[in-house]
């Protein structure tokens, strides 16, 4: 009889442990991955990210609004960028149209093209159809250059932080302070692993990774206070309409990026909608708030580039000046002619033989 009660107690104990385990999994109390495991899984996900693909085409739109106290500027500034992105192997072509609004009126309209081919990045800016200065050519690393040049939250979606010029798996993996929070956390209904690092004199960086959606980024945050903030120099005669940042030192900055939608396209998880909120609080209590809303659409994972005859082509007239950053200090001048960069031949006036 005693043995039968003992067996029942053992069974009850086993069932209780099983229930606690299941409960722990349900509420994110149990995990089997460590910090480097999560980073490695995130790194694997980037092999199927948009810019890592052999071919790609998509459209995107980014809307940005900047708000400061009305006593400085009666209404908000806003910026809208729409663009096409074409990508094939080691070529990336970004076509941008940028409109800046101030107090409800359009004050700036720009067209830009950023073309990256075999390690060289060509930058062109036009206003009213005319090239503003010249073609700027830089030699850059292929994959990072593509991520560096895409606009808005797009780079974060690709697992890359432009301000650090590093992928998140690099940046977090190199940190001595890397920590995986004990419990998983829910972000917009999605259970995530949470990684964080503290960079000396630079702030706290937190990354939420969603394992159910291909270990893509679900949320990212940078928080800076005190000595994390850059040195600030007051401008005694600053224009008062420029806002608090010109007269009061910052007390805290908090930048939060939420990836609010990740779709599965062709068996691949693709982040398509993101939102940014950057709040700077100054010593007098005033705030500057920047928000961004970003959306990618018309995504083609295997485009036929014969349908895009202008892709990977610079539409600029012959004779356009070229600035080549690898040769800035030489006396050689360059120009664009017949679709390529050539040495500029200066016009030399014939000598005056009448004198």
C-alpha cells in the first residue's frame, strides 16, 4: 500500500514538473540558446536577406517627421523619399526621389542615383533635372556598401547598423559586455530573444531577435545618457528658430526601431515595414522628436532585368566632372564620357603669334 502511494506521489511530481516546464516554455522562462547561438542564427538569416540574394528588385517609401517645440518652429519638418532598388550579384542600383517639406510647402526636390558596381560606388544628385556638382566615385566593400547606401530603416532590416559600419552579429559578437536576458520578451505579440551590450562612452544597445520569423530583428534600441552623449558646445548667437539643440546640452537620447511586419515570400522571411522613434531630451526639459515610417513593396526575388533597360546605367551627359576619392590629391582631372570615367583633356589655347 505504501509503495502504491509512493508511485502516485512520483507520478504527481513528474506531472507537476512537466506542467512547470511547459508553462515555462509558454511564458518564455526556458531557453536552450546562449547569446552567441542567437547571434549565429541571426547571421544565418542574413544569407537569405534581400541584399544577399543573387537577384532582387523592389520599391520603397520612407516618411520622416521632425518635431521641436512650437515656439521655435510653428509646424513640423517632413521628408519623403521614394525609390527603386535593383540588385544583381555585385551590382546595386538605387534610384531616389526626395521631397522635403517645411511649414507645408515643398522647399527641396532632389533626384539621386547611387550605383554600386564591382567595388565602386557612383553617387549623382540632381535638382530640377540638372546635376548639382559632379559624379562622386568611391571605392567600397561590396556587401557593406550596398547596405550603407540604402535609405531609412532599410539597413537595420538587413541586419546592418550604418553608424557603426558593422552588421549586428559583428558588433554584438565583438563586445565584452554581450548579455542574453534571462527571459524571452514579447514584442507586438512575438516572443523574442533579447541581446544587449554596453559600449563605453557610447550607450546601451539592445536587440530583440524573433526565432519564429527566421531570427530576423524584431526591435532595436539605442539609449544614451550622461557621458554617452557627444561633447556639446553652446552657440551664443544661434538663431532661436533652430530649436533647443542649439542652446541647451542634451540630457538623453533614445532611439527605438520596430520591425512591425515580416512577410514570408518564396519561403524566405522578409522584413517589409519598420518604424523609428528618436527622442532627444535637453537639459531644460524640451524635446526634439524624429519619427520614420518605412515600407518595402513590389518585391521581386527573381527579376527579369530585361524589363528594366535603365537599371545599372548612369544617365548623365558626356563631359560631367568626376570626383574620384582614390585620387583626390593628384593633379589629374576626370570626366564622364561614353559611359565611363576618362582623364579630362584640358582645352589649350594656341599661342598668339602676332605679338
